[in-house]
C-alpha cells in the first residue's frame, strides 16, 4: 500500500475512534444529566475527550511528532487546541443546528458526526501547516 494511502487509512481510523469517544462521552453525560442543560455540558465534555484522544493519535501516528520535553509538548498541544477552535465551531454548528432543526438526540448526534468529519478534514491541513510543520507526515 502506498504511504499516502496508509496515512489516510490511519487518519480515518483515528478520527473514527476520536468521534466515538466524543459522541460516547456526550451520551454518557446526557444520561447522567438528562435535562436540557445536560446537552450543552455533554457537547463540551465530549469535545474535550475527543480532542485529547485525537491529539495522542495525531502526534504519534499521523505526524510522528516526539516532543523534546513536557514544555514542548504543552506548547504544541496549545497550538493544536488553537487550530481546533476553528474546527470546533464547524462541529458545534452542525450538532446544535441539527438539534434545533430536528429536536432529536439521534439527529443531533448525526449532525455532530458530520461536523466532526468536516472538521477533522480541515484540522489535518491546519495541523500539518501550523502545528506540526517541519515534521514529515
């Protein structure tokens, strides 16, 4: 298999794992906090869990990044989060948009999955250019 095809395959696999962690965390939080405020809290907590999972996979297996120190890793994670603000807006827009349009948990999660897919595609390019630049991918 070509190296670029392997990279795409790995990226899709890790995006699916991070998406599952995000949506699974959301569902757990909503079950623990079933009122309307639980939805907002669940999306925030799910976003954090998904971000952490995705960062671990991206830095090691996508960009093959090994920080020089904890401080260096923290700096890179900060940049990773900054790039994530843009893509999180897309993700949340889809998820909350589907929730407003359909008022259904299943449709809200579908919107979230769609937003994450679009966001992860954009995030790869942002991360490659601004976060892990100079690192071969």
